C-alpha cells in the first residue's frame, strides 16, 4: 500500500549533523527517513518539517531559511526520485511518474517572530503547513507544556497549563494562513489555543502528529472532543510513533500493537476519515518497533491482525491525508 506521512524531522536532523561534520544526505543516511527507505515502503508523500528550537537559535527566521535551503538542495540533488510539491495536482503527477512527493512544512510558528511578512515569505518559498508553536510560548500562542514546573502528575506525565490561547498576533496569523492556503497544524498547541482555532477558522485543520489522550494522558495528545472537532471539520490527525505519546505510563517504548489501539480509538470517536499518519520520525527516540520508515509494513500487519478492514487501512496510510490535501492545496 501507499504511504503519506504528515510529519518527520529529517531535514533538521540532516542540517544539524552536517554542521557537526557528519555528512548525512536524504538519498541514503543513518536516520529514520531517507529516499531508499521510502522507496522500499512505497511512499507516496512525505511531509518534511523545518523544525526550529527557539531557545537555541538567536535568529529563528534566518535559521528556518537555512533549512529551506537544505530542503531545496536535497530536492535538486534527488529530483529523479523525489519532487518538491506545493499543490495536490503535483502529487498526482509525481505518482504517475513513479516519484515520491515532498511537502515542506514548518514546526514552530515562532520562527516568524510575529511578522506576517515572514509567514508570507515562507509560503512563497513553498511551505504549506505550520504549527503555531513547538514547546515554548511565542508571539502567536502557547503550547501544552508548563515550563515553570517540571513535576509530574500522579500518572507520570508532565504537568501542563492549557489555559493560554492564541495571542492577538496569533489570530492574525491563522486568518492569513487560511487566506494563503497554508494548512493550520494544531499539534503542540495548548488546549485553549486549539479551541481558539476551532472557533475562529472555517477550513479543515490538522494535528499532524498527535495521538488520543484517552489512551495516553500526555498533554501532546488530543481529547475526544478535539478528535470530533477535527473530524467534523474535515481535517485529519497523524498517528504518532513516539512511545511517550502512546503508553499509559511514562514509557518510551513504541509498539505497533499500541499504535493500532490509538488508531481504533480515534476512528471510533471521529469516524473513518479523520486518521492518517504523522510518524514523527527523526524527532523521536526510545525503543522503536518500527525502526525506520522502511518498516511501515509492521504497522500494516498489526492493523490487519487487529481486524481493521482493507479500506480502513488504506484510509489511514494515505487516503485521508490525500483527501485533505485535495481540498486545501
């Protein structure tokens, strides 16, 4: 089956390793995602997130522009196998030509430094999806992480503050994103920020790499009410491989059986069209049963074992993401 994955951090990892003198490239590398691995697994599309850590980068906008350069350079070097896309139609053309499609996304809206002009520049360069936050408050919104208190709840998860929503600037950004055709991604966003977006937008939006909070109480996951809202809006949720977002205790082991349980819960709550993939490859660690993207067959086999239908599996692997992209790109 074909695969469309809404989130990996491979480009950022390639750049950080290159800076450290370790020449990693997209065609073949020691990371979770490269072209050869994607070809082996029959990838239709991979979203490549340009991830920015605001605490490490004195000028986050210049840093994200450098990641754009890295992404574009890798696309140019490997154009026989993978092509940068900005529209749904380009994905279809690539599929007919036997090429993987690469969609550029941004993880950390704070890289724009609160400037709409910077958002527009990223769109002009080809970015088609963006989270408003990562793990730090910024000019747009707050995440579901409470930095001032590192204690844990009785269930072992980090305490978090979900009460801070979008800033005035954040509302301006989501309005402009909808105008431009840049998909709003609510992964990492605070609960209050989620509901601000739900109330103040019209188009479908996504949670590119989040699981079900009912099965794992981590703040990064979605409540059942959130799942329903995304589904009713016509959006999609990306099933995340990270053990800390899968397990009922503070456990970083990632097992396909547990991923399938989250998948079943999300489908039961939101219906058959609301779930896709958002592996978070090259942004996660721990004991991974799916050791890299070439092993996505392990998830397929487990979904089959847990009696998901062929149609349900195809929807999760690529059809639901493609439906959203057809509407929004």
